[in-house]
């Protein structure tokens, strides 16, 4: 039998009715949040908070055998940061697992899952809780009995039981972000389809979104700037896990360094230095070990080469400003020719690497002039070098050590020892530059000429 087509009437809803629906939705959300929170629950919450403040946990194991107390504990971990900072630790997680055998209630388990998604890698800051919580969730999800009836509503615990083997891992956000991108979907819509709506409002979702930022970098025109730079420079994003020990920030640096040629744009250089700092520092420095060492020597040398121009700029500014402030007519007369000479070496692409040395007076002058623009790392000079600036130039076939004033220009036909080229030595004296460095050169290259010329 064929039934006639039904024409549904077009309905126009009054704005007051829409407002009432919005009110109902809000009340339903409040009821859902308060579900199961009766006097017994509130009493359990109060007692757990009292234990946290007094440090008296004698009755805790016995209390946790009651399901409502277990639910109150996981609710506090999820919603009370002060309580969580004191009471979320491996010992208490193990105690909860032992007390609630053979398995957690659905509410307790769901709250633990929400805790995992909300805090994710930050759980490692609290006594390395993340891996233990992962293991407990995987064990407990396996124990969930199958649903007796099918429902149009997607159960988050059923989804997690099916997908936890890849979702609940440190690499989970990267895998999820890749699947979302390959499917041409949006992250929020994907969480909703999985029944995990609301699970993306914490750290796990933030790390997923950081992976999308990396995709933007991969497709950005070379040298161009983008608002994503500001997001990636946030330490919470830069330090987010990528895979293994690598962080989102490491991958962002690799992408930009590898996509750049012999000289990166100012926008890309600024992003790299703002995120990781200047790589021309001692290899033992914390910042170097954290950000630069994982990138490999080839990338480090590439960035150091880019920054030679910045060293040269600072050196010339220091020389020029000192001549003006000291009213040194001789230095001001010499400066234009010196500037043309050094900038000419750079334009001819002869300069491979540089190192800047500043006395405290010269450093103060540079910082006062350039302010926040000074991001480069430079060595210090003491004694009579206090008011001078010196720059070391690696030009491949020859090497120069040039000073701002009252200092010879030293010319070497090979690299003059390690002290100027490495970043382990951070302070130099006049004796180092005029006696020790030439002496080291003579030992390394007997018979190879060098000289120091008075300007």
C-alpha cells in the first residue's frame, strides 16, 4: 500500500517560546550536573576536604569502600584544584582501586575519564599520575558490561572502551588530530560524534588544537607571518607533548628552520628566538638543552648563521652610540668606513658565523637604545675592555676580530682556537683577545701567518 506524501507545515516559533526552550536547556544541564548529589554525597565531600586539611587519613580506606565516597573523591579531583593538588597522587589512586573492587561505578569511571582529558600531560606534574591513571582507566573500561539495548545516544564510556587503546596515550591527541584532518572534520564535531562532548575543553583538546597549528606552519608561505605564531609561543602550547620526548615547540622550530633557506625572514627569526632563545649559548645551559639540543647540530648551525646579521647590527650600533656619547671625534670619523667594510663582508655572503662581545658600558648602551629588541646572546668583557664592543667574524678563508675603538683588527687565516668559536667561555679580557688567542693560533698552525693592524 502506498501512502500519500505528507507535507509538514512550516512552523514559525515565537521568540518567547525560544527563550523558554533555552531556559529548559539550562535547567536540564543544572539537573544533570547535580544528579546524585544528595546529603550523603555532600557529607562525603565535606569529610574528604576535612581529611585533606587535617592530614588525618585513618578512616580513608574504609570510607572508600562506599561507592558514594569514591564518587565524591573523583568529583573533588575533577572540580577542586586545591584539593586535587594535595590529594591526587599514585598512592590514593591505588587505594581507590583496591577499595572499589571489582570495578568502579559508571559515574566514578566517567569522572576519572574526564579528569584524564582535562589535565592530560599536566597530570605528570603531580607525582607522574598520568600513566597510572591510563592503566586504571584501560582496566576498568574492559570491565564495563555490554549494553543490553541499543540507543541513539552515544555513550562516552562505550566509545572509550572501543577507542581507548589509542585515545588514552601520550600520542593520542596527535593521532586524533590526524584523523580529524584526514576526514575533513572539525575537532568539536568529532568529539560530539564520539559522545565525548565536553571532553575537549581541557588540556587534551588544547594539545589536539596545537597539532592543527603545526599544520598551518607547514602550509604557510615561506617567510610569511601568521596569528598562529602567537599561539605557539605560549609555553602551555610549546611544551605540549608531540611524540616521545619531543614537544609541539620542537616540531614548530624544525618546520620553520627546515623550510627556510640560507636566511630566514625577520618574522620567522623573531618567532624562533622568542620561542627557544638564542642558540649561541653554552651547551650546558638549561635553555639550550631543552630547546636546541633536540633539534640537532645542523639546524643549530643554520640558525646561528642567520643571527650573524643581528650581531653585526648590535656591534655597529654600540660603536656608533659610544662615539656620540663620548664625543669621540676620531671614532665618529672612523665609523662610516668601518661600517661599510663590515656590511660589505656580509653583503658578499662571506660571513658564516659571528660572535659579539660587549663590555658592561657598551652592553648598557645597546640595551638602552634597543630595549626589548635585544634578544641576542653575547659574551661579556671586563677590565679595560669595559667600554668596548668586539665582534669575531668567521669568513671561511679568513677570520677577523674587530673592536670598536682603541683595539687592533686581528686577521687570521684559520680559526683562532676554540674560545671565540664555542659558547662555553662567556667572559673575555684584553689579555684573552690580544695574547691568549694569538698564542693558541700559533700552537695550532705553526708558520701560518696572522697579524693585528692598528686602524
